[in-house]
C-alpha cells in the first residue's frame, strides 16, 4: 500500500511540476495587464459623449420655449428693441413701425416684419422680441416687397 501511495504522490508531483515552474513555489504571480489602449478608448468615448451632451445642452438652453411666447403688444415694438429668432440668433433692431409692419435694421439693410409675427416672452415686458421667421424668410419677403413696389 505504501508503494501505491508513493506512486500516486510522485504522479501528482510530476503533473504539478509545470504549474509550479510557471508560478514558482512560494513566489508571486507577475502578470502585466495592458490597459493603455482600453483607457484611451474609454477616454475618447467619454469625451465624445461629453461634447455631444454639451452641444445639445447649449442648443436647448439657447432655444426659446415657444410655448411661453405671446404676440408682442404694439407698445413693445419700439425703436431700439432687439429681434431674435426662436434659436436666439440676432435678426436685427427695430427702427420704426410702418403700418402693420416693424421696420428692422440688420447690417445697414431694412426689412419689414409683420407685427403679428413678433412675439415676446410671456414673463418679460422688456426682453428681446422674437420672430418665428428665419432670416432667409425675412430677406425673401423684403425682396418680394421691393419687386412688388417696382411694378
């Protein structure tokens, strides 16, 4: 029986020898885990997500909540009042009122915007006026008005 146990122990030792040689008896395992490229990838993804969230946040904060707009009272459409679009981009400055139109100055050019297309924030009497018309629509309307007057 003793011989059988010795053979079993010797067989186990022979099988364990490669594992012991790799780890080292009583030693430590020295393994290097490469995280450099993974960290860089995670950092790049985080930066891209952060940039996207920042752009969306800026857009949302810069956009005027159209549900809080009311048609501007004639008294609010006064000379010197700033006019912006719903995204907060500058359209121009009110120069005067001509009938049912506000005369807007932008870059030395005059544009007519119907008073019905000018809004103010419901909670602000002195804030900028807002139009839902784009600059392109305002310019096209100005060219159309000029063409109609020359006929």
